[in-house]
C-alpha cells in the first residue's frame, strides 16, 4: 500500500499545495489501493479511471500556474451510485437501471467538478437505497473493510466501505433514515447527514423526497467540514434547497463563554436492544464531553413507536411515488414481448426491481389507497409534525443530543434480522430525518471483536459547525 | 316521457394553456409545432433525479385568470401529485392541485333568451399538460414537447343547461382569457380544451341524475353537438326504462355521436400526495392587487362602455368585444366618426365576412370605414351604394368621398330628377302600371326597382317610394292603340 | 389481520407489478406486519398541518428559455425509439 492513502483530505491539500506530490500521483495511489482491496471489499460498481487521471493532470496544470481552485482541487472521491453522472453509468444498484447513462450531472457533481475534485467511480448501495446492509444490491457484493464477514451497513454501504478501506479520502452518500450514518458507524468512519435542504438534491435519484439528504463520509471532522463548505448553498434547480446561514464550518458557533449543553436519552441507555458495547461507547462519549465542561441533561425522545411508524409509512409512500416513473419506456429496462400496455409496465418493472423494492412499493401504494390513507399516511404526517416540533423544542434547550448511532455494531453478512429488528434498528436515526435536523455519526472506538463503535450527535438546524467541533473533541480522545 | 320533460345538467372542466415562454416546471420552450421531442429536458421527461421548479409567470397568469373571472385568489396553496400510469405521463404522476387551489368561487356571465345568467366557477388550479400521443400502425408514438406545458383548469358549477349555453360559456371564457393575455386561445393548437359532465333529470326534480363525462373537446361546435347528442341519448335511455351508466365517452365528429371510450388503462384511485419537491405557494395581498391592476378592460365592461358611449345596441357591442382586436378596430373608427352606429352596422353586417379572424384584421382601414359611415349618415350615399363602395375598398384603397364626387355616386335627392326618372320608367312599363292600378300592389316594388336601375342605384329610396306612389295615383295609362 | 389475495392483486395492479400468487401471499404477510406496526400512528388524528416553508413569487423561476436536451441524446436512452419518437408497442388512446 502506498502510505499516501492513509492521509486525510486536509493533509492531502497541504501536501498538494507544497508540491510534495501531484494530484496524478495521488489519484494513482488511490486507484492502486482500489485495485488491491476491491476483490474483498467490492465497494465500486463503475470506475472512472481514464477521466480521473485526465482530471488529475488538469488539476496539476492549474497548480503549476498558481490557479488552484481551493480545498478540494485535485482530491479524489467516490459517489454513491444514485447520483446522476453524465456519460457515466448510474444504476442505483438495480437491474432496472443497469445500463442507464444519465445525460446530465447532479448539481453536487457539478459543484465538485468545478471545485476540482476527482471522481474515481460510483459505489455500491442497497437497491434504490432501500435497505440497511447493501445486501439488496442487484449488481454487487460489498463487505465491511474492517472485517469482510460483516456487512458494511446501508444503504450507502459502498460509500462507507470505500472511505474505510482507504480507497478514497471522501465519498458522497444519501441519508433518508440513517443511510449514511449507519454504514459510517459500521465501517468506522464519520458520516454526516446535514440539515434538510442545505445541499441540493437535484440529480440525486429520489427515494423519499421529504426525507432524502445528500450525506458525506470522511475519516475526520476537518475533512467533513471541507467537503460540506463546498457543497452547501441554494440551488435554483432544487426548490426545496435553502441557503445555509453559516458559511464557514470551523467557526465556533457557541457563544464561547457558555458551556456546551448536551442532552442524553436515558431510555436508550437502559434499552436491552442497545448492545453493551454500544452502550459503553455512548457512556464514554458522555464522560469525555462532561470532562470538557459540557452541561448534561436528560430528555426523552418523543413517541418512539410513532416515530418509527411515521418514517416507515412516509418513506414508503414517497418511494412508491418516486419509483413509478420506472417503466422502461423512456429509459431503463424494457421487457421483451409485452403485447399490451399493462404488461409493458408490469413486466418491465417486475423484471427490473428486486424483492425489497417491490415490497416497499406495494406497502407505499397500500398506505396511499383511499381506504388507508387517512388511517396511516395522513396520521404519519401529523405525527411527524408533532415529533418535529418536540425535537426543535429540545434543541432550543440543548445544543445537541448525544445518542448511539445504531443499537449494535455491524453484524454478519446474511444475518437474518427479523423485520422488526431491522425497523427498530433505525430508531436513533429517524428523528433527525423526520425533523430535518443535522446529525453526525462519530466513530468512537472498537468492540472486543474489533468492530467499529460510534455515537451520534444531533443538532439544531444549521448547527453542522457545532457538531463537527464536538466530533473533533471525541476524535482527539480516540487517537 | 319526452325530451322536453327533461332538464340537462351540465358542467365544464376547461383546460387552458397559459401564454408563457417556458413550461410550468422547467425552462423548455412552449412553442407549438416544433419537431417532436426537441423541446425536452430531464425534468419534463421524468428522468431519474430531476426536480420541478415552478414558473413564476404561470402563477401570475393563473392569478389574473382568477381575478378576471371574479374569483377569490387564495394566499396559500400547494401542489399535489395525481398518480396514475399512462404513456403520456412521464413521471407516472401529474403535478396538479387537488387540495387547496390557487383560486375559488368565480363566475362567468352568459346571455340567454331569458336574460343574463352567471355560471358559477368552483375552482381554478394550475397543473402540467401531458405529452402528445399519435396513432400509428399497431403502436403509439409519444411526443414529449407538450409534456409540462402550463395549464389552468377551470371547473364550472353544473349550472349550464344546454349545448348552446356551454358553447357560449366557452366563447366568453376564451374571449376574456385572450383579452387578458392569459392564453393565445388558438383552438386549432389545442390551447383550450374541455371535458364535459352531463346528466339529465326530470324537469322540476332537484335530484341529480347519473352523469357521464365527455372528454377532450377542442371546438365550440363539437362541444355543443356532443352535449346535444349526449342529452338526447340519456333521455332516450331513461324513456326506454334503462339506466344511464357512469362512463367516460368521447365525441366522434364523423358520426356526430358520443362513443364509449375503451376501458381506461389507468387506475381510478389517484392516491393524491402533497408534492414534496415544491414548497407551498404564498401570494401577498399586494401582489394579488398588482396583478389585478394589470388586467386590461374585460370584454363585458368594454361592451357596456361601447354601448353607452356610441349608442350601440347591447348585442352588437357584445359581438364586437368578443375579440379584442375587433373591438380595437371598431373604436379606432368610431373615435373619428360622427355616425358610430352606422359604422358598427357596416362593420358587423357587411365588412366582417371579409376580415381575417385569427388574429383579426380588416382589409379596410378604420379611417375609411368611418368616412363611409359618415357619407351614409349625411345622406350623401344610400346604403346600397355604401355597400358597393365597401366591397371596392376591400379590393384596393381609395378615398371614398373623392370617388363619390368623381364618379357621381351621390344619392339623387332632387325631386325633379326623380320625377323625370319615374315618368320615364312608368312609360316603359305599362303592364306593371296596369297591374298596380288593378290592385296588385306588388307591382310597385318592381317599378321602384326599375327606377333604381334607371338611376344606377342612386335614387334615394324613401323619397323615391313616396314620389312613385304619388305619381301612380294620378297616372293614367295611355290607351293602347 | 389479513389482506386477501384479491386485495393484493389490486395493489399489484395499482403498482404495475406482475407478481405470482405465491409472491402476493408472501407480500401480504409483510404488508400485514407493517400495517400492524403502523397502528402506533392511530392516536395522531386531526388536520395535517403543513409546516413547509412557503415560496413567494420573487423566489420562483423566471420565465426564460434555457437549453434542454438534444433529441438524439434523449432518445438514445430508450429501446423504444423510432424516428424521433418513443413508440409504445400498442394502441393507446389520448384521454
């Protein structure tokens, strides 16, 4: 292994700036690492090798002229395969889009390209982002780089694995109900879901529009801040995108005299479903912050059963709606020999979609039928509103809420988790999604099996800087 | 029971294409007639990852339409997804407004034999148009140029009672919307289409009958005929003791009948969902007021003004105001004319048939029309001469006054001249004179006609008639030898 | 609780999914479990409040034409392309 790949993004920036190595060298180093690790890790679905090397050469040319574009210029990265990349296959890990070549770039892709970042390739995910292990991918198998017998998590499993395996210094994923934070936790990297709307979703293939966020995976909080700074901002192509009021993410946003107010959730710490190793890590994290002068308080997370149900119903209903466009007529998989309109649709879709996708479409459609919608869908929206209000209330009293990211560390591949277990595993994650709040999963040690542990920080809207600053404290302890 | 024992209950849902440069949710152009699939982008094609953005101008025009139709514009509304699968719907949902629409509760006035009646408008909402489907052999071609074109849907209360009323409603609606610049109203380009809901019930009954829907009518004539046919069809069914079924039909112009549509390939349950990709629409009072102030004079108000100012009969004023350009033309003429009523008459009864209608233009300038009207009003020429001059003006421009002078076309008002012409005519037509003397009063008309002919149409008709009568009284037929 | 095979067939039709009866039975079980799980929502009745931030006229898109996609690029995505159109292989009436 080329030792270069161990370095962080910010370290690469410094090195590139002082010409210690070139972007081309750096890109080759990562490409070699990808070649070395991929047979086991399997994070990548499509590589962008030639274009990447070209782009790296262009970055070096810029540096030579003193025309560097800033923090991310010449830095390689990976994209979850649900971001549209012009001329580069975008599959959502589905047979439905196995050969889909988008004729346009997602807004974040354009931003990163304008910033000079180097796209190395598209990484694996659960099919159409439905799942939490990346095992529903129809196009490849991804293994946890820390221990290949274990899942990397999902749905952004490829993104987390690529960063953890040192194949790229950063990657983009998508987080709808924990899909960036959970794989980050399982793979031992940092995973951020920003405030809803601060990063444009235009060109990110939708799962659940009111919940989806572009997410970031890095190894350090400084790296995360750098990428975040590049990506935030109102995009006229995304009507739900908002301006972020804080332009610089390393600024200390607290009025520095006042100590950090941290809320802790006692029920979670006492819940059997939380494994002892996770509980330990959470308690330790609380201690670290207390030692740094934080003031602690206890809160309860409002209506956990309803929160999980609301997430489940809303995400399924929106997903069913967003996936209705996949019919093989204008793009994607078209069935052969359908002789009537209904078969054309039904066969194309059934051939293209996997079981989990079908299940969620059926459930989502079911919840929107005339009989069921006021029983469940409308109530889910009402529950979401009230839960969101309560969360905002808590985050006026406290700067952040500290919880586990997941109830357990990564589990073995092919583990048959019961459906209930799978759903309940989202508990810590869904609140930030339902309320549109920024949330950060911070790696925090390993368990006795060597598997990564993590804690989650949830903050008020636009408090990403505060979350990153707090994460830094925890990072320093882990070193 | 017979047809006249029933009352028809008719409501219209009119889809109007808004006059914007770009589509409602993307920046593709809305021009008509382009090569297929050359006005498309990821958004209107429903590509993965694409997201809609609302066209400000479309919202403004929708507000103006609402205000022009006396509606209440709501300060807060939202878009919704209407979900169904069909090849003309790229996303498998249409972004429309199912919940709170942009406008509620307006009305449109139509003229009926029993006087004016206000037809209620329930709601006006914005939505996107679907792609165009073209039949080919064994397959269907899809052109997505139209996908995403901005529409407003105007839903009326079921207060129309006949095909004629529905056609008048549509005419008035089109006239108002075109004059306000909300739509170009080009029927042949599909700028205005309607779906009709029709049911019948026994006269006097308050209960509504089963209704059928006739979809996608794009002309006033077809709408009227389709409704007439459907009303008759339903009445006949009921008279035979059969039930009207709730179905969707279309109008077949060739046969003049409504026809049951094939079973639709779409599900009835639209599973409406608030559109998560578009925020709620907020309109301030000031903004609504500003848009209202930007409305031009509406046809109704203009007709009333023309009627008052120029002394036109209401009916004539209404017809003139159906087309803003026609009304403009009339006003330019009337403004410089001492006899505006005559100008209106000439225009409506003679000139109009020689004019272009889409858009309106006249081969005769407003100035010339006004001069003609004045020549008539002064008594310089009679109506027959005026008509002839008008026709000649359609062929080529000239100064009517000067031509009348030069060609000696002025009316003959001179009693002596007229008497001479009459005497000459009578002398040449002893038979007719004899007939008249023997009681056949119709012979007088033929004699008058000959006097007119003798004077090349210049004899003043009323005076001529009077003189002719007088002379005939005293005339004695010379005995034949 | 139980969702009948008939109901499942209707759902499959509504979702445009071609599924065997065995698949439908399996999914019926899943949907039942999910529906029961969703019963936690029943206490939350009342009008749905729309908490999304509204957008005013000034924030909406200006009515200015921008370049779209080239027809060739667009049609290249589809297997059903034919002479500048997308051809659906059956007769479909405009409604």
